[in-house]
């Protein structure tokens, strides 16, 4: 075998090894990513599952007990949505880095608070020292339709800079509630 043929085979082997490495990384990302679905998708899946298992009871609990638990959970979810005004429509989580003491995850969350839609994207760094776990938010990005309200735009910008999710959820809840009241009031006078 001449040297050029040998070099061509080695180049091909290296290209295949690189392709295997990239595919392995992609597979790991997909496997680690978990996506949560909207309420409608969950209910559709539940109804589909109920149709498949009609008449079948496997496990320790009866079908009626499971239905009662499901009804209770749906009631709790409805209560929390009505109480807080938050309706999360989607959430995805992707692990970016994981070591023994450190985990970095990228989160995407979208939903509505009363009538205001929002989308959040952020990284969550969790550090574990002994038995204590600490978490920090970084790279916070908030997308909202704040319309003509410059104060809301300023608030979103400052919240992104500080990476303060708690302040965002507290403030958006109050703002959205009063925004809804103002909208209804203006509708009343039209």
C-alpha cells in the first residue's frame, strides 16, 4: 500500500472519529434535555392513556384512586394558576455542564401572567459544598411585550442585569394584575 492511500485511510478514520464524537455529544444533549408540556398536551396525553388502560388496573392502586388523585392535582393546579395569575405554558431544561460539585443548566420558560405573555431564558449554576447547596442565576434574558410602557422596559432591563428572577416574578405578578384592571376599565368606557 502506498503512502498516499494510507494517508487517505487515516484521514477518513479521523473524520469518522470526529463524526462519532459529535453524534455522541448530540445524543447526550438530547438525552439530558427534559421538556415539560402545556396543560392541554398533558390533558390530551392523560385522556389517551385513560383510553388505552380502560378496564386494566395494574399496580397497587385502582383506576378510580388514580382518577381521584389526577382530579385532585388538576384542582390544585387550577387553584394555583388562579391564585398567582401565572400559567406556565412550556419549560425546557438542558444540562450544559455537570461535575461532582457543580451543575450548570440552561432553562427556557414561557407563560402568561394574567394577560401578559413572557419568555425567560437563563442559566442556573448549582454548587454543592459539603451538605449545603447554593444556586445562582446568570445570563437572564426576558422577552415581554411591554407595549408603550417605558417603565416596564426599564424594569425588564434592570432585572436582566441583576439576574433577579424572584424580583421579576413578584413584580410582574402585581404589574400584570393592575394592567388587567386598567384594560378592563378602559374597555368599560369604550
